[in-house]
């Protein structure tokens, strides 16, 4: 009597299944972290900003308000700091003669905080 033995099936316990699932999850998490890190490394860092305050005549301050309104009519929302930076870019592109002319038209003001 020759009975053939059936090959034994590998029976995984519930602990083994749980362990395998956890390992898969860990691998996925590590991969996701690595991808996130790579994306972050590729992204250029925004420039550092400096907070500052300064004194200016009321009529110059009114010009800022007026220019902001003009940009708004064009459909462009501009913050005060952005407007001042745009002025800096414009000054950079001027030649020496134009800069001297602008300098003549800027009235000097006393530095420091105004008295209340």
C-alpha cells in the first residue's frame, strides 16, 4: 500500500501575516518619506525677509496709496512692500543721470519716529 503524501501547505499564523503587513507598510512609509525629502530638496528656498520701518512725508505715503489704487484698477493687487520693491527694481534699471534727477526730487526727512 503505497500512499502518496500530499505536500504540506505552508500555513502562516496570524502573527506572521500581521508582521508581513507591517513590513510592507514600513517599506511604503520609508519610500514616501524619501520621495518627500527629494521633492523638498529640489524646491528652491524662498529668500529671507527683513522687517524694517522708516519715516516718510505724508505726501509720499499718499502716493503709495494712489499707486496701489491705480494698480487695483488694472486688476493687479499690490501690497505696500511690493510697490516699494518695484520702485527699487525701477531705480536699478535707470542710468546715472536718471538716478541723479530722482534724487533731486526726493526731499530729505529727519530720521527717527515722529512725535505724537
